[in-house]
C-alpha cells in the first residue's frame, strides 16, 4: 500500500496541482461519449440547434453532479468509489424508437419512471446478490470490454459515420496517441499517471496542425450560461415506459459490472453490498435528475473503468476535480465546445488501450475462479452466445420485436442472462456450495 494521500488509495487528499490534470484525464475519457448520445438522438429527431446546445450543456452539468454523489454519497445513494457518470449510449436505440413514435417528451418521461425503478432496485441488491456471484460479474466485465472494442476502433478511425473514416490523418493521430501513452508508461510518477491525458493533448495538437479541427462552434458559443431544467415537457406513454424499463434493468447489470471492474481492476477485490447498492441507486437518481434537465438517462461510464484499470488511480479527491471540471463545463458552453470539436480519433488511441484493459480486468477476475467443468461451461456458453449474438444481431431478426430490441442490440445483457441462468441451474460441487454458504 502506498503512502497516505497516494493517488492509488481511495481516500486521502492529493496535492491540487497533481489532482487536477489527473481528474481532467478521467473527464476527457468520457467527454465525447457523454454528449454523443444526445447529438445522435437530437439529429435523428430533427431537434433544433438551440435546444440541442442547451441539452448538451445540461448533460455536462448532470454528469459532474452525479459523479460527485458517487464519490461522496448522500445517505445510501452513491458507491463511494471512483465512478464517473455520464449520458448512456446504451439508450440510443430505445430513445430513437420512442422519439420517432411518441416524441422527445416521451423519452424523458420514460427515463424519469425508469430512474425511479432503478433507484428502488438498488435497495434490494443484497438479497439479489446471489444472482451476481464473481463468475457472473467477471463475464459481464469481459462482455463490456469486448462490446467496447469495436467502439474504440471506430473512434480510432475517426468516428462511425465520418465522411473521412479510416483516413490516414485519423490513423496517424490515433497511432500517435498510442505511442505517446506507451512511451510515458515506461516512466514513473506524474508522466506515468498522466500518460492518457498527455497522449490526448499531443494528439489534439497534431490534429489541429493537420487541419482536422473546425473551431466555428467554439467561436459561436457563449462564455457563460446557466443550465436550464424543464426545457422539454414530460410525456408519459406506457409503451415507452415498458421499453425504457427493460433497458434500465440492463443498465443495472452493466453498472454492477462496472463497479466490479473498478474494485477488481483498481482495488484488487470484489465490491461490497453497500458499494453495489449505493452505485445502482446513484444511477437511478442520476437518471431522474437527468430527465428533469431534459437529458437521456445517466449511468456509470465503462470507459473510465478502463482508465482506472490502466492507471490504477482510484483516489476520490482526484476524480472529484474532474467532476467539478464537468460542472464548470455545464456553465461555460465555450469550454464544452473546445472538447466537443475534438476529432474522435484523438480519443480513439486512448480508447483502444482503455477498453482492452477492461477485458483484461475481467479476465483477471475470472482467473480467481476455478474453471472446472461446471464453470467452464458457464464461461463458454455465456461468452459464446452473448458476445456472438451481440456481433451477429440479425440471428434474432425473426423473433418477436421485443426480443430483438433487448438482446440483439446488447451482448452484455445476453451474457448476463446466460451466465445467471446456468449458474442457478447447473449443480454445484461440495466445495462450491461451502464457498457460497461462507459468502452468504
């Protein structure tokens, strides 16, 4: 264990001059991911640019606020772990379907109800914990890592849908970021800890030199503006609520996987009942607040699980400085715009490393389990079916629409379902039953 106040310890105050860049590093890992879902959904629904800018500003403010609650809990709400919150990309497909049929108001109305449901679910994590033993959570972490790898590569190529996707400029920028991170990882101290941030800065400067950045949005943005609640009136539609509710169950599973990834990858242990319960409740409360500000549901960011796994930086004070930076971005549209215009390939270089490390974290957690015949079957089928269907979603095209919407779009859910069902029905040997009784 390091000295008191180390960035590798959960508690203890780190010097501000060291904490700030490391905190901003965590923010940069999720910045585009936080605003991208809104940009995508607003574009699909043809929402005007004025409201769109306001929603993006609100998204930054909410992400910072709920991250603070995860770091420094209010009563039972919050995990007291280095969890960074943000607008969930997992809801894009569901939000698109609801929005096209019922309008944007129905999206946030369903998000409000779903947030309440998830917050309540957080109270029952302890009795439900038998559904989430290490063999299951390890597979969820692995599934998260595998599902994010294509996202990282798309970032690396310039972003899905980009006209110049895969151009030499994007590949050069992404590769430069990777090389800088790899070089700095060979040092100790600040250069090692800040390798992701420095890599992103170098990549951003290179992108500017290559003429890849358009600062028009920065020039047109205001210096100061308050976040505005209730910018979109709520609408409550039962079909929208049911669809969104199913996705919130998936979000709960993913959050449990993220929390397990952070404690395994950053603290070398399994999460406690209190951490799981508080983290899930904060997810729900965050989505409730997000709905009030017209923003898509909030959840823990898997990108930052990867960052924790790579850097081992878990200090809450460090992450708090990043959360405050997010809140400040919510008051300064111009500051938000500087990062919004950053080419995705800049983050792509860092994302490939971070997302891969989530997979490594899951494998490390899985290695603690005895892969006998029973557990081997669980691993094989959960990964084979879950990740397989996630990569070939059209296999469920002939199934009822609700089956396709839930399982074909998210391999994480299928991995969890298969692993959970098999863990419950396959007979355990005497040693496994004894371990289960001790854990209870």
